[in-house]
C-alpha cells in the first residue's frame, strides 16, 4: 500500500495583510474545494480533501459520536466540516468534535453560523495516509492548551490512539478495540473495529 507523507501548503499573510475572522470565513467559503485552517501565527494551511477511504472511516467515527450524543443530550456533536476559532486565534476543523450544551448556548446564533469562537470540549483527529504525525500531535496539544478537556488522535496506520488531557502526559494505546470517553463523555465508547 503506497502512502505519501505530505504537509499542507502554508501561505504567509503577515505582514502584507491581516485577515479578520469574518474575512477568513468568507475566504474559506469561496475556496470550498479545499480544507483550510489558520494557525495562531495567522498562516493559512491549505489541504486537499481526504481520500475516500479516510472519509469512510471518519464517517464511522462521527456516526458513533452522533449516536451517543443523540442519546446523551448533554452536548452538540460536529463533523470534520465544522470550523472553530480557538482562543489563541487559530481556526481549526477537527475530524470530530463535541461541545457541552451550556458552552454552545453561550455563543450567539450569528457566530454559530460561522466558525464558532470556542475550543470544543472534546476533539478527534483521524490520521489519513497523507498526514505527517508530528503536526497532528502539535494540533492536539493546541486544542488542550486552548480549553479542550479530552482529545483523541487516531493513527490508523500504526493502530494507535493517543489520548490527550490537560495537565496529564499523553497516553498511547496500542491496538485498542475501544476507547472510552468517561468521565467527560459519560458512557461513550468508540468501537475501533469500525475504524481500523
């Protein structure tokens, strides 16, 4: 199986111009064929869409989270197309995310329709064959530094799940069959046979 390691195209905008959150949202809308994020330094990271296989596994991930979320009712779930503006100014789109209902309800409706100004409470990144591991690990650390309470980095190639929590060393699970979201996501169990 051929796997290509690549990094996103990084575009510098500073000091030539500064994009407001509104301008960045509009920029993403007119370039909707690309996955675009903005890091805390204001650099734009332009990525092509994921391959079909990765899209399938991501759908299985968000399906499980969505099913649990519908039953639980304590928060809102998101797929990989949702963007969030983190407190450090970065605009990120995790592969799956969940926000506590009380946190979501503090966001005005107009801001919810764009890239909501908050860090999700729970985030998941699913490594695709074209992803370098190190930038994903850095992104997971950024989520935790900006307020996420739990993060999972799923490395399908090596059958590992990296578990991120505030003020705790990253835990690496080798070939787990499941990973549990307790206590934040009470009762949520991600079955990894649907993901591997």
